[in-house]
C-alpha cells in the first residue's frame, strides 16, 4: 500500500448497533459452560482487532448491492482453539438480522465493533463450527489514525471495499486481524449494467430471469487476510489475458481511466515475469488490477490477486503493489507492528526494477535517502529517520516513510553484507518458507542469520532496523 493515495431490520425487533447495552436474538443458550473467546488479540497498534478462541478456515459471503445499501449473509467456518461458551466477531455498523451457530439460533449482543456470540451449546476445543450472520444496511467508511479512509468507499458509479488495516469489518463480520487467514467465496448481486469484481477467480456470472440483476461469484482458494479482501462495484472495461507462463491476468478498469492506464497495465505480464525471477514462484492463481475513479482514497492497495488503484497507475506503482503479492499477501505480518516486512520489500522491489531497467541503481536510491536528496521536500527527507522501521511510533505512523524507505534501506544493507547471490537466495527462501503464512520481524532476522552463517548483522539490526535516528554511517 503506498501512502497518500439503512435498511429496516427484518428478523429482529431489538437491534442496537453502537450502543453498549446488549440486544439478544433468539436461542436459549441454557447450560452452556466454557470460557469467552475474548475480544481483540492485543495487537500493538490495533488492540481490538481480531478475536481469541477460534481460527477461521473459510468465509462464504453472499451480498446484494443496491443504491449504496447492502444485504448480506456471512457463513464463517472455524475451529475452536478453546472450549467456548462465547466468542466475538468484528463487525461495525449495519444491522444484524439473525445469527445461527451450527444451524441453531444463537444469542448475541453488540458493543462498538464487537459482535458477541453465545452459541446454544459449548464449542469444544479442536472442534469445527459454522456461524451464519444475516445483516443489512448502508456500510460506511472508517477514518484511520493517519487520517485516511478505508472500509466501504463510494465511487463515481458504485463502491469499493478497502480493508487495510481494519476496514473489512464494515462490510462483513469476521476475525479481523492479519494473523487469521482463510479462503473465500464471495457472491455479489448488483443491478443489471453494473459489474462486481473481487479477489481470486470469477466462477460464474448469471442474470436473473427478469434481466434486472446480475450475480458474480468469486472464489479465493489460497488463504487471505481480511484486510486484503475487496469488492469493487461499478462500470468497468474488463480485459482477460495471460502472462508468459499461462498465469491468468484479469484487469477491471473504469472506462474514464482506460486510456491513461493502458500502457502501464499492458506491462503486467512483463512485471510478473521479472518478479517471479527475483522473488520466486508466484503464490496465487491469477493476477491483474482494479482501476477506479476514487482519487480521494489517496492510496493504492495490494488487494489479493488484483491490486486496487484510485486512478491510472504508473509502472513503479504496479511493481510495488504486485510485489506485495509475495510480501504482505502471501507472507503476511503477524501483527501491524511488522508492516515494514510488507512495505520495505515492495519499496525495494521498485529500486530493483529501476536498477534493472536503466534507472537509478538501488545503491543510488540508498545514497540519495541517506544524503537527503531522495525527496524534493527537506521535511520528507528528515521524516525517514523519525522512528525505526520495526517500531513505528503509533498506529498513525505505520504507513510513514521509515516503514517504506528505511525498510528498503535495511534490505539493501543486507544485500551489501551477503552479496547478490546470497541475497536473492534469502529473498526467495523467505517467500517460500512462509508461503501463505504469517511472520514477524524476529522470524525474518533469524532467517537471514541462518541463511548467511558467519556474517555479522548486529549493526544492521541495532542501527537500521531498531535504532532511533539516522545511523552515523551509511
């Protein structure tokens, strides 16, 4: 992710969305014993994000969109990691109409972003269970600590869902933390004439007999973090091609952005070939892009399979977001503290692309940052040293320059220490070792040290990764 870029409830009579007092649906829950799964996973920057006591394996989302309102059914398959008498889902706004666990009505209550579920019988540790939530309303946006917007964002002719870091909870309930990845089936029904694009593969497109509504069914077979899930609704020019190795390339472009996007998007097969050569086998079943008119989003985002762009991207931005498919989407951080493992790698991918395509070398980019000439604005040059990449100063700063540019500088220091051959072994090995999984900074530093025995990384970790201020020597 580069930096800056109400329906009436039907099934329940008592629904409280934002009030902290409980509203209970049907289901007795009598005799339930066990413990609460707990709200929040104590993430260093978003402590309420995610929930304890279970691990999600699959989301099946059935959505109907009309005039900026949404009717949804979310069926969530999960495994209990403790004996649960209750558990939480992250879900903000909209109206819960009914909720079942294992096909039986369950009691539930809401407080802020927490939807607390009390199943009719205890969920035993190690057992699997299925929760179905029916809901409706007008999903909204969330203002992040850094002032940017995420969640359900209106576009000129529809909407786009962008979830980093916690915005997915405004359009579907779930375990909203990067440490819990799952597969997805997403079906979106829209008025005839609109299109709906999501992650993974388009499995079916059907129009009702009246010819008034079209349903698009998407499947994501590889694990995906909630913040990477997307739905884009609007009018798009759709292009289906393949990369040189047969990898499907699916792009959806707002017609008003088509001409400006054409040249850069045509390079996706070339970029993918270059990134596979450098980073190892592509971890997903298709690639592509979504380009829409959402300039006020202020950012692109590495939504899985096909990144989102709020306007025509240039080649460097495509390189950055597609590199995230390895670093961020496949190898996903354990907590939001580890954002530099996403952004440092994606920024360094830009430097490497430039180096291989007649632009500045990675060393020249490194030197310009250290010397203060990389940015035109002196304040931006100073901001690189505001905090260490591995310790952002707060949630408002996890997308700041130290995470991106200084994160890339850490990688370049590693490259200079081990040499090119071993460096690319480390990069490709890291992507392979944690493919479709989660990792943190400690995992990364330990991996680098194992891959380059006898090399001293102490100064890099101390001064560049964890150190405050500008290191004394480049």
